[in-house]
C-alpha cells in the first residue's frame, strides 16, 4: 500500500520535472540562437549580396532573343506566363532556358542560377578570355 501511494505521487512529479526541464532547455536554445542570429544574419546577407546576385553589367552580357527564337519552350518559369513571339527574352547560357527579360533580370539579380534546372552561371562567362601573346 505504501509503495502504491509512493508511486502515485512520485511518477507524476518525475514526469512534470522532465517536461519542465525540456521546456527550460528549449528556452535556452531559442535564446542562444536569437542572440547569435542577428550578427550571423548580417554576415550572411553581406556575403550573399557580394557573391550571389548578378550586377547590371553582368546582366547586360547575357544573350537576348525574341520569343520566336526560343528553343527550350516558350513559357517563363518565373512568372509562369507565355513568352510571345515579339517579346524580348533573356537566355541563360549553358542550359539555354529562356525567360521574359524583366523576369530574368529580377531573378538573376538575386540568384545566379537558372530557375528551371538550377544550373549556376559560371564567372568565366562574364570574364573576357585572356589573350595569349604567343
């Protein structure tokens, strides 16, 4: 009888203590993550702006064609609208996927990858080839 009373009181206390301990650990983890978050986020944003988006000069180097010249289909994957024959489209070098000029510029200024196949735009495309004096 004494054992059953002991278990009836002890087990709920242990369970409540375990739940409270998990709650405290989660609060500590969240506080630690938030205090490191803004500094790490600013560093990440600076790095993202420097490494990921294409500049206006780089965007101007990408080929432009009309909608009727598209080879890989005539749907823009960014806005999901059809590229008409007379509209100007921008083609991603390497994979030849085409997009509306405005859609491609908006996307590529933030992400240097093709929105369809995720092919990365290589920096060699934007750098002029080195001339060999020989």
